[in-house]
C-alpha cells in the first residue's frame, strides 16, 4: 500500500553543479632535478549556471531523483573496470567520453559522485529485488539477491542536461539536450563486462570489490561470474533489439527513444520477437523548459498527459515491468515511481529557459531590433513569443478551465524535414501483434491481427498507472488526478501525427544542433536555403560558436562526423537536413511583395534576436 499523502508542495526535495579540473604540466630542458620546472597547478574550468528558476537544491533533485529505473547492480557499476584497462568504468574521463556529465561526491545527496542522471535506486520490495535478480542475473546461490537491493538506474537529467564549452567556461544548461551517446554507453558497458568475464585478473579485482568483506573465495567468484554472463545476455538482447543491424550511427546528442520504448514494450516485455523494428530514427533530445505548459509534446506532438508520458519513458529505460504473465495480479506491475515522476514534472514546471549573458558576448541590440521585425514577419505564426506580460500565446480553456502554451503541428508536406521519425510512429507496416494485451485495447482494435505499436504502449502505460494508483491510501480525488495528468483530458487527441511540432524558441541558442534530427549545425545554417546547407559536419562539444550559434565543426573533444549523404551521394534515411526552407523559413518578402532569400545581414539580425528570447 502507498500511504504517502499526495500533496504537491511536499514532494520536492534538493542538489548542485561541480567544477571540473584538468592538469597542465611543464617539462624541463635538462634531466636535472634541480632545474626542473615546477608543475603548474591544475587549471580550473568554471561551470556557469544560468538563472533558470531553480535553486541549487532543486537542480540537484533533478540530477539525482530516482524514477524507478534499474540497469545494473549498484555495486557492480562502482567496481566495473573499462574493457581495456584497470581504470574504473565510471572514471571521469570515461564518463565524459560517453557524453555524460560527471559530478563531484556530495555527502547526503550523491556520496559516490555519480554522473548527472545516474541514480542509485534502493529496491525496498522483496518481490522486485527477487524478480530483477531472476530475470537479469539468473539462478542465485546463497540468497545472493539480498546483496542487490541497490541498483543503478537513469533519470531524465542524464539526457536532458547540457554543458556547452566556451573558452575557459562550461555553460550548464538544465533541461538542455545532452550530447550523450546512449548506444556507445551500453556497448561500452557490455564490452567491459565481457572483459571481466574473460580476464581472471579483472574478475578477481571485481569480485573482491563486490563481494562483502570476507566473502571472496573461488566458489563465490564463479557464482558472480555466472551472474555476469547472464546479465550480459540480458544487456546484449536490449542492444540487439534496438541497435542491431543499424547502418547509420546515432552519434552524440541523438537517440531513437520512441523506437526503443516501443521495442521494449511490444517485443521484449511481451516476448514477441516478430514485433521488433529497428530503432532507426534518432532525434535530438528535446529541451525541457516550458514542456509542462505545452499543449502537446514530443517532436511529433503525440503526447500531452504528464504522467503517461513519463511512465512510458521510464518503461523504456530499464524499469522492471511485467506485461506477459499467467498471474493476473502481477500483470502491469512496474518499478516506475509515480510520486518521483510527479516530483520531476513539478520541477520541470518551474524551469525557465537560459538567458543569453556573460560570459557570452553581449547581444548587438541594433541587429536584434532589426531581427525582431524579420521574426514578426516570418516566424511568429509558428513560434510564439512572450507578450509584454511575459505570457506566451495560449490555447482556449479546456473543459476544466486549463490553458496551455500553444504549439503548431506543421505537416510533413509543408515543413519538408526528414520524415522518418514521424512516419515510423504511424507506419502500418510496423504494426504489431498485441499478444496478451489484446483485451486491454480499444474495442475496435481487438479484432485486428496487428495494431499500431503506439496503441499497445498506450494501453500498457494506462494499466500500469491504474494499478499503482489503486494502491494509494487514501485514494486520489478527481482534482489530484487532474493535477497528476497536467490537467489534460482523456478525450484530447493529437491534431496531426504526420507532422512536427513548432513551439516557442526561447533558449534556442543553447540547443544545437538543429532540426528534430540534429542535422543542421547552427542557426546560421538554419537560415540558409536547404540546398546551401553543409551536408556533413562534425558534432563536437569542444567549442561553442557565439556568432553562428552552434558548436564549431572540429575534431576535438567528443565528436563524430554527421553525414546527410552516403559515400555514393544518396540521402541517408533519418539524416536529411532538408526542409524548413523557402517562403517565411529562409525567405522574406521584399518591398515589391516578392519572396527572396534572407541576406547575410538579415540572417545575423535574426540570430541576434533569437539570442534575446
């Protein structure tokens, strides 16, 4: 039973940002100790936090609150070495290489110094501890599952916190798109565990750290090895279902989250291999400020209900979930933590966009004023701005009197951007066998041999939420239920799924690369006709360009080469940088009422204005 009172003002707790350090050394010209040049002290890289409406404690809550995700036993993650060395997998440099943001240890909040969005999940339920151990670790000896009541999971901040390198500064952007590489992270973990299994010296070091004091012996070591083998089989299955056979790498800053969630629900959790479809439509991580107030979210505007969106997300990132079972009492069990997910949503509701400011160069106010006119004439119809009272354009009030920030769904034929993500969501060729979830679908779908994947996901999420809410004591009243959903109503349906969402652009300067699939390097390129945009560029977080607003295309730091065309010059599916081009996108009306391309001066005027939003 859940006896926690559901009060919004009591669900928020606290957290902060750490400075990263690197070492610079000197070397002497002679091999003489007395003449050695002393080493320079470590050079501090200053982390700049913008005022986005959060206190430090609230930021730490965002970084460290568990949402009920469990990936790997916590002790394993702390002890695991990299595949090719004795250096720990969680070493700062390795975490940075994977695109995640390290944190310093913080007593009471993050004592082991986990990266942002990496969270220790304390499993209190004996049922959950036993179920995860059985599924992911295999047969256990000597009641070993008691040692794995702590698991490492991910929370939304892992993918929705950015750091932008600018000179000697790291600009921390809460709710910004991380330049993380999830497939690289999982593949690196699998290789590290493979190496531990196959290298006895590694296995011994790992075992001595994981097994309780005095518990290390050859029998226990071999039992732990068997668990590692079983776990890596589970991890390999996750990787294969989503990334097996992909020809186009995601690279840093992109993920086909929808594809992974749909595969996990319809293929892995239902145990129907024939439902699998490649997660081949990677998109940039959306920025989160104002998300809680939008009428529709996701790149294709397919979701609005807060708790439904969040339960679906955590189901995709390793929450233990039961859909296929002979025990109806267990069906729709999920380790997703509804209270914590609501807490995170409340934090999102208070998050504002980062305001351009020091240490970045000052905005050219004259250019920005000219850009405001261009924006009003060409962009405002899709991308609303705040009025004099700080209010965005809002929807009409719904049946419970709630208004939302208005977004616009721009059909694929109009916007012309890469269609793969939107089409994968609705493509009937990807329909699936709902298996044991058929009775829970809408009546008209129950007779169909195959149904849309999104319908299966929706049914599963709805039942997971209903199952958890049924245990709340006292039960939630209607007002609390509405608050949990963000005051969105069940009869609200997406206006157009064969489209992409246009939303307000406040903070857009901090969200490169651009377009939904990250195919345009900077804002300057966005304002060029699509035929003139770079067809390849390096995505790298090493240096921010404040003039064209994006990352410099350099082979430094974490980088990968983004290609829109293959070696033969053919378009790469999912990577198109076409679209958002032509009248009002990259053209404006001249004095004679004729459409013409923006001049270079006008592009930079628009960029200065966009910085100011």
